[in-house]
C-alpha cells in the first residue's frame, strides 16, 4: 500500500470535524516535520484509533520504528494490501470492526507497536525484516 502526503498539519485539513477529532490526539499547531507534502510513503500498518484510521509510516530513516499519522493527511495511490498481511478484528458495542491490518505478527499483537518502541528484540527483528527501504 502506498500513499501520497497531501498535508502535514491538522490545521491544513478542510474538515472541521476531523480537525476536532485529531486535536484530541495531536497536540501541536505546527507542521509535522517528518512528513513532506508531495512525497510518497509505503504503509507498514493500518489501525483504527480514536474513531479514525491511522497509517504507520517509516518517515525517519534513522528511527527503528514507524510513526502513526492520520489517514486524512494522505491520498491513497495503491490500495492493494500485501497478500501476506493479516487482519485483527475487534468486538465493540454495536458490532465488529477491523482494528488493525499489517503483517501477521503486528496484526495479531495489540502491544506490538509499544514493544517495538520499547526495543523488544523479538519485535524489532520482526519489524526490521518487513521495514521499507
């Protein structure tokens, strides 16, 4: 899956309802310097958070892990999902949602990202084998 960055700040988004939702999670009024408008990014995971969709992108080459960004900041160019990815479903009041889509180890582990950021060796190794160049 590949996306094109069309905004790097919540302020730049046209939809006021989206801006209100995102301001609950993003607490800065400036542009996100990790994102370049007009640049293409490979998606490594997709997750439902706070009523919206977040994309995990490896935007900082020197980092050992990707960062989550709201889907509203991107245009979807290639929406195909890799054939070896998995899906995590979650029961919620009123039904079932898709919680996460990524490679199987990440898709199935609700704490994968936290473990990755914390430097868990097994998780880091699993991510490094899938990390985009």
